[in-house]
């Protein structure tokens, strides 16, 4: 009897406690009640832990999120995706170009025979080109002289094939001497990739090809002369572009340990990246640098060995403290660890404890890292731009998406990345701020253009016309996406908004294929010359959206008589056995792009080999010309003209069926605002809003969490 009564009474007691808890457990709106410290702390959830908190070494997004708060670069992008100064107070770009004079050039007629006569000759001959002359700041003759150098080249066997060692090309060093003839040095106000064009009219279009290189370049070891010969033009550039980037650094900036930032730190950061012992993933960004000069404590000059306009973007990377990481400091750290002599000698940046205890100049100071749990930062009270509003930043490692969601609802995290199927419901919830923004990613179907089936642009256009992309956006993305038509991120100036999407027109697609000779057989499958229109469409496992796309396009194509077989592979297998080896028909993938217009690795025909990124094998000479011109152009207006021309060209050729860009939807506590200060010192609260790149945290240093939810007027 007692047991029976307990079974009745206990549930009633429990229900009473739960009802009562409604009145004493804080609601979402009152989560900071009794805990004012929660208002000064921003807690972010991350699905993965960081690896290396070093801007020169990290390669994962979780590390990048922390690095961006602890370190500053010389510059970054403003709210319109234009470059703005940070640790650099300002910068200037100009160019020095060199014309190497051929002493054998025919002098009969108008070309001068003496180097000193060339300047007056050029000034006289170019009178008809005032715009060209106006860009010249100065001209000078550089006297003849000798230099020595060395070059690393692959070792070749008797058949001219590369010799491999440990699965890598075996390299050899070629030492050489250059006996430079006289040169004309032009200092230009602005970088101009076409500067030499009018000079070639005077000298002849074959001036570079007929230059007597063998007379001026010689191998240190005569038996290597034949190996050196193909590199003559690289060693002795007859027409040389040297873009120059000069940074004027901000004074009074200090690292978190109080040490003043200066040009030595910038030089050290560059050298650390280029040091092969450190194996930095950013080496290619700085490889175009030819030389570095340090005119003063707050100035540094980078001379580039060729035209490469994306180079400036590399300087948004965080700057390292030289005094903590130079050779002496690393050797001291190695000795303190009581390592053996060999380990001390080999000790490098990757071995340093700095990677888990970083010190930068950024708005937040590193405090604590518990692996797979959290990373904690505190605000930099001495930050050069003023301390952030938040006193603390915590990144919690929460791998499970459901747990992330529950922690956000409970107020234990301040942000949540919403899944597409949740957007419609959560957007209407008045407790949160919701942001859906278009980012730098796009999805596509790529065709292997080496396959005869896909070599016709008309076939690829028909394939695109048969796909109902709007249905994919509606039913797979829950309308959280937008159509895209070309190879650039939609939010950038490089994207051409006037290029229309390929319309969904299965009847029109079938007409195109019929005109090309494809006719349906008795099974309803298109055939031509006895071959069925059949191929395999593949993608990687672990991505339910891509798996859904496989099914949708397979059904779309089947309706017009195309037999598409679909397969999903684990990522490593997908990459190694199909993408890198170029052994596929078609695939579903996506690119996460940057904001730079350089598409060389993705679309240039030279990048279409195994393990390269133009794995679809796109080759178009006009596209190649545009791609090279874009990466050599320093005028943004001209770049936009060329990128949109490239966009139209690739959209016409359809090597990809461009599908969509997903929207990134994020929730924030509605009590978080941007704090702006009026001239009289009073505060104004502004609703958080995304900037041009879709980023909502651009003004993060001005964010504050209030103890109430402010009301903002519409608009």
C-alpha cells in the first residue's frame, strides 16, 4: 500500500516542482539576471578545436577565428571589400621597369648605338604618346655589371623525363654568372602591364626572342650550360617589371607584452614564411617578392620580381613579434626544454610554445586554451584603435550541432548557425536577431571536358537547360540560396550581374541534342552513332545536399533521355581516385572563394593536369589571356571590365553548370548591439547589420550585450 501511495505522490511532487521552476528559472530574456558578468562576455560555439594559433602557420578555420582577434595585419578589407590600413598607416604602389639594351641591335636608321643616347631618343620618339610619358617619373641608364646566382631545376633522365626521389622530383642547383649589358630604368607613377608595348614598336616584336642571351649568361660549370639554356630568359629578363609596395607603419602600436611593433616585425614575418623549415602554407603568397628594404623603423619596402596584383592581399595576414620568435629566442626556448643538440639545431617556428600561447597586437589577448573544451581571450585595454566593448571572448568547442542549438537557446552561447530547414521557423522568433547573407561559396556540376561526350559547349548548355535549379533551391535549400551564373562570388564586383541564368527548358535542351544528332532509342535513351548518352555523376559522402542534387539532376536528365548513373564516395577516395587522377565523367562540388579576382589556378589551361584545380580540363586561349591580364592589372576599374568579360566567356562555354550560392543564416541574442559614440560622448545603439561581404561581425569590437532588448525603428 505504501509503495502504491509513493507511486502516486512522487509524480505529483515532481510536476509541482516543474511548474514552480517556471517562475524561478531565468527565461532566455532574463538569462543575465544575477550574473552581470555574462553581459561582458561573448561566447561562440565552434564545431572544431583550433590547431595552431600562429598566422604564418595555421590552415584551419577554427584557428583563423582566434588568430584574427589576437593579431593584426598591415591592412584588411573595409565594409565594401576595399583595402583599408591597419598596422600600416598607409601604403603606396608604383613600379620600376627595366629595358635591357642589346648591343647588337641594328643601329642603321633611328636606334641609338650608345646607352646614354637612349633616354633622349625615347623622349623624342614618344612625343605622340603624352599619356604614356606622363606615367614616367624618371629615366636613368644602369651601367653594365656582373652578378652571380643559382637556380634549382629538376634532374632529367636521358629521355628528358623528371627523375624522382622519395616520390618527389629530384632537384639540382645550377650556378651561373650574368654579365649584364646596360639597361634603362624607368620609374613609373603607376604599375602598367602594357608599358613596353609602344617600345616594342620601336625595337621590333621579336626583340626579346632574338636577344643574344648566350653572350651574357654562362653556367659556372660548363657541362651544365645545356641544362641552363632553357632558363636564360628567366635569369636575364630583357623586359622586367618590378612593382613596388611601400608601407608606412603605424607608430605607438604595442604587442600584448608591451613591446613596440615596427618594421623589423614585418620583415621577420616575411622571412618566417619563406623559411622552408617552417613549412608555411602561405609561401606562394610571398614568393613573388624579389627583395625587401627597410628604410626606417616605421617603413618597409617590398620589390616584386613580376607583375602580380593579388600580392597586396597577402599583407592582411597577422604580423608576428620578432623579439619572441627570432633565432636566438627559439634556440633559448629549445635549450629550456632540455632538448638534445640535434633537436636544438632543428628547432623551428612550428615547434614553439608560441603556437599555443600567441602574442599579437590585436584587440584581444590570449589567456587560456583547454583542448577540445574552450579558448579564452580578454580584451586588449591598450589596443591602438581603442579597446573592444566585450571584456572577454570565449570559443567553446561543441562538435554536435544539436548541442550547439540547445546551448544557444539556453543562453550559454551567443550565436548559432542555422540549418536551412530551421530558417523559416527561427526567423520569426522575436527572441533572436536573424541574418541570412550570401557569401563567397558556390556549388556547381563540373564536366570532364577531355571526354568526347562533353566536348561540345552546346551539349553542356543542353545539360544545364534540363536541370531545374530553382527546384533545388526551393526543396533542398528551403529557399536559402540564389542562382549564380559564373566563376566569381556573387557579392564581389568581379561578378557580372547582367549574365542571365540558364533557363529551365527541357524541351529546348532536347531540341539542341536532336540537332547535334542525338535521337531516342526504343528504351527512350538518347543515342548517336550507336553510343548511348550515358555517364557517371559523382560526389563526396557526408554532404546530404550534394547527395540530393545527384538524385534531382539524375531525374531531370532522365526525362530528356540521358542515362546518368550516380555514386557517392568517401572524401579521400573521391579526391585521390577520381578528382586528382582526372578519372571522372561529371561531379558535384563547390568552391569557397576569396575576394581576389585571380582565377589562374581554377581556370587557366596550364592548371589542368593531375592534382591541379582545373580538373575539368577547361582550355580557352582568350580565357587564358584574360586570366593572366587580370592578375597583372593593378587598376580596379580595368580589372572589373576584364573579370566580367571572363565571366561571360565561361558562362557561354559552360564547363560547369553553375547552380547556386547558399545563404548563411545566423542567430544572435537580440540584446547584442553596435555601440556608437556621439561627439558629445553619449552612446547610440545601432542594430547589427551585415556588410557587403555578408559578414555580420565586421564591427565586432563595437558590439555590446545590453541587459534589455532595445527597440529599433523600421529601416
